[in-house]
C-alpha cells in the first residue's frame, strides 16, 4: 500500500513538473522568437550595409538577395522549425538539465554555463533556508507546546497574536527593517553579502560566514516560528483534551513525558504537513529576502537575471526553483504517509 | 430562500460576529482601508499620486529624500521645512513674499513661479536689514515662468559677492548649498555657519499677475519624500487602490473557481472524479511565485492582469476544502431526496449543495486576500509590477534600488511595508472571524 502511494506521488510530482516546464518553455519560446527575429533583422542590416556589391543590384535582385539571407539566418537560429517543435525541444533540454549558456551573466569562476551559475547559487539558498526553517520549527514547536499547556494565559494569546502578525508581513520587508535597525543604526551586523572582502581563511572564514548569515537567518526565523507555534498549539490543544491524556496524567506519568511522548507522537503527522505548508509558503519570501541582504543565492539570481535581461538564466533558475518546490512538497507528502498510521495500514481516509 | 429568510440569517450572523473582538477590530480596520482607498487621495497634497507616480514633472518642486516634518519634534536641530508661499503683498509696485525662517539649516533651494509679461528684478531682504540682489533681470513670458534660484549662475555669483563683501575674501566651495550665506549670521561660507533666524522678504521689482515661491527644505509632509522627490504619503495612499483592486478581484474569482471545481469534483464519481482530483492537486502544488515572475517578465503585467492570472492559478486550496465539504453534503438526506425525485445534477449542485458551501466561500475570500497582496508586493518588489499605478511593492523596490536601507532613509522603507502589513492583517482578522462562524467543518465540533 505504502509503496503504491509513494510511486503515485512521485509520478504526480513528475507530471506536474512536466506541465510547468512545458508552460515555461512556451512562454520563453515566444520571448526567444521575438528576440531572435529582431536579432536576425539586425544582423542582416549590418551585413547588407557592409556589402559593397549590394547597392549595385537592381531593386528586384535586392529583394531576392535579402529574402535568401533572411531564410538562411532563420535556419541557422532554428526559427524555420515550427513553434511547437521548438517549444518541445526546449522543454526536453530543460528537463534533462541542459540550460545552455547565459546571455550576459557569468559565474564567479567565469563560466557562461547557466548550470554553473545556478549551482553556485543553490547551496547558499539551501543553507539559509534549511537552517532558518530548522531553527524556526524548533522554536515554534517549543513555544507552541508551552502555549497549549498554558492555554488562555497572556503568553498563549501573545503567541497566537504573533502568529497572525508574522503571517501578515512580507519577509523581505522585515529584512529591510533589520538592515535599517541593525546595520545602519546599531552597526552590529553587516548589511549584505555572504563573506567579507577579501575573504579570511581557516576558521575565521567560517565565523565570518556565520556573521553574514546572522541577519538573513534572523529574518527567516522570525517569520516562520510564529505560524509554526500557532499550528502546533492548536493541534496539541486538541490532543490534550483526549481521554488517554487524562488517563496518563491520572496514572502519574510526568507532565514532560505526557507532552513530549504521548501528545507529540500523535500530533506529529498533521503537524508535519501543516509545517510543510507554511514552510513552502515562506520559500518565496525567503528567496526575495536574499535580494534585500545581497545574499548571492537563487533569489538574488532572479534579481541579477532580471536586471541584466538574461532570460536563459531566468528560465534555468525558474525551473530549479519550481523543481525544489514541487519535489519538496512530494517528499513531505510521502513522509506524512509514512508517519500516519491510518495511511500506513491502508485504511481509507 | 426568500428575502425574509436571508434577512433573518444575516441578523443571526451579525449577532454572532459582533461577539468576536478581533473580528470587530478587523471590520473597523477594513472600513478605514476602504475609506482611504476611495477618499484618501483628497487628503493629500498630490491627489493624482497613484496614476502619475512615474511622472517626474508632477513631483519636480518637492525636495529630494526629505524626512517627515514631524521629526523636528524629536530632534534638537530644527530642520528646514518645505514651505510653499502662495500669498504675497504688493507695495509701491514691488511684490513681496514673506518667508518665516526659524530653522537651523538653510532651504536647499528657492523655486519661483511667476505669471506676467515683461521684465523684473529679484532681491531678498534679511531680518538684519541687509538687502542682497539676486537677479537683475527676470524676463517673463506669457504663461507660467519657473525660476530655480539655486541653479542660477547669477544668483550664485551675487550671493558669493555678498558673502565676500561681508566677511572678506574666503574660499567658496562649489559643493556648498549656494543659498547658505543668505540665511547665515556668521561664518557665511563654512559648514559651521550660524543661521540668521527671522523674517525674510523676497522682493520682485516689476509687474506680475500671480505667482508663488517654494522654499525647499529637508523635511516634508507627513511621510517625507523619496530620492525621486515623490511624496511618500501620497504614494502610500495612492497604493491602496492597487491593493484594493488586486485583493477584491483576485481572491473572489479564485475562490469561486475553487468552490465550483471542488463541488463538482465531490459530486462526480469514478475516473472523472479521480482526474479532477489530480488537476486539483496540480493547482494546489503550483509554484506561484516563479510562474508569476516569468509571466510578468515576458508579457508585462497590469494590476488587473495580475489578479486574473492569480485567480486562474491559485484556486487549489479552496477546491480541496470545497470537495471535502461536498463529499459530506452528498450523503445528506435532502440531497438523496432530491435525487430520488429526479432532480438534475445541475439543480442538485446549484440549489442544494452550493448554498451549504457558500458561507465558507466568504471566509475563504477574506483569508485569501493577504496572500494575493503579499504576492503582488513581491512581484512589484522585483521591479515587475504594473508601471501605470503606484503600488507599495514598487515603492519598496525603488527604496531597494536607491539603497535606502543603507542610507538610513527609514521613512522610505517602513511605511509601505506597514501598509502591506496593515491590509493583510485586516483581512486575516476578518477572515478568521468569518471562518469560525461560517465554516461548516468548524461548526460541527
């Protein structure tokens, strides 16, 4: 049963990915057609102007010469093939991770390959987002449990209020505020980048990296932990009213064990799904926060690609972002399936 | 359902809603938001701020990157307030603008608008009685004539001559505010100039038909200006319209699509239902931000287009919940009875199942709005927003480009984000309150 669920989930994720890629290829196909067509006309213009025998031709010959040249160039750029074929070809390239060369941007090592540029940015996004999520979830879980335990108190209300507050503000704006407060006024943290220039060596490199990571990390954590705390509080509160908890307490099971053993175990599956939802909800926000902090990850790559008008990097980056998002959700769904006894035993929901 | 029933149920609903404190707070905030969206621009000095946000001529008389006026209340140094003098007196053929100057720093510029035809001259009389000639000959043409004094070579020369005459020869930095000596008592040419406070008289010798004088300061209006001289208060009020359109267009359409999709999905059986469920899953797992980035980059985007595209893509969550509600309702006796009587599927869906899901839809619309507004702000922040209207995300995008955070221009960074936050928060409050009352799933408990 569980094997079938995993296979079908992976299959569906793959189909969705293909749909997204086809759509992206279609959109970029129209863009590339426009760009290439105007490029063809431009190149022909230059060629005709520099060709000394061209002005000597009669008008009809001129026209013929020009049409031939246009057709030649269009074949060269693949524009003679039907639009549909080109979109399909492009989609196939993207799915097999052949992103081609960037138009403008270069990687730090000087490579023009889009894959190299993205591979350089990817780890930085992963480090920032996974560390931030982990800390956010841990803090959120802890506070949520505490709030559920003390439900109705000021602390509980504060947590619930904070959750709504943190869900209502753009993460990247919070980052901007932090820069104004901590970098401009207090001058405690650097305002951007991921390492000092020139980069220090050895353990100092690592410390300097952490120093630069601190403020972006704080931003991600601040926005995440509120909603995680709120979710876990609500779920735990529901479980705390179950009979078996009352029994456990009556038996004299220590409160800590009740909370972390009994309650947490039975609330884990829905907690993981809901946390995943809020996690992936904040993924976009985290990407854009990179721009604010000049953190050279994938979010920042969107900005540089847009500024440089480099649509091949934009396409590659969009695909990788979509890939992470879709595959990430699929993995979390499968984890949920593995954790939930109802699904594990094959019972229908 | 007749009118009486609807009235009755609305009254019941209101009775319940009134009891939820956060819901009432949200409702009040919502009314404030709607009020500012429609009537707000009338309270600003720049009512056309929204549509003319990128029109530099609309903003050219404002100071650049000026902080809000009220910072003067908290600082020992009194910063120069941006002043527009519309009134003037005419004595013996001389037009006089009276400028009160109680600040610790000089105005950064004086801009004169004069109407009339002919020639006139321009002098300024200081509180200590010194008269400084500024321009010997102003030529006025028909229509409005604009004179920027800090940019005029003649004014610069006259002011420098005055300073040198008063304090002897001295170095004159070309980077210094050229108007500084006019408004200083001592050390006319250095950064430590002591301001001469009091009433200044800007005199125009000659015949004019109308005019005004603008003394540019470094504090301006309610929320100051950005590096493009734009009034941020007007921009934020103007941006409310974009948020309003995005929220109230995208969320309802997305929710309606989701409700119907979920209902039909819940009602159908077999392969068709499985297929629909899969489509629903796709919509639910769609990475919205990258897709919207690509669409806006390629085709360009307006507020309306954004709202419609969002609505077409983001109905997955509602459809899921709507389907699960439909699955429950389908088993209810009244639906079975209708079926037994031979009612068509469309009739059962519209007449019997839709009314049961409808209340949930309202809650869902309110809860979906914050997401739409945050997403639009993100797209605008990337510089891909609607170029024809001011949005909060775009103001923050400009701030990011101009490195406002690193320059400490907090009045450019904080208010737009607060506005986004305020609107999103409002709809969260209203949405969660509606949800507790109207969501049938929560009610069953």
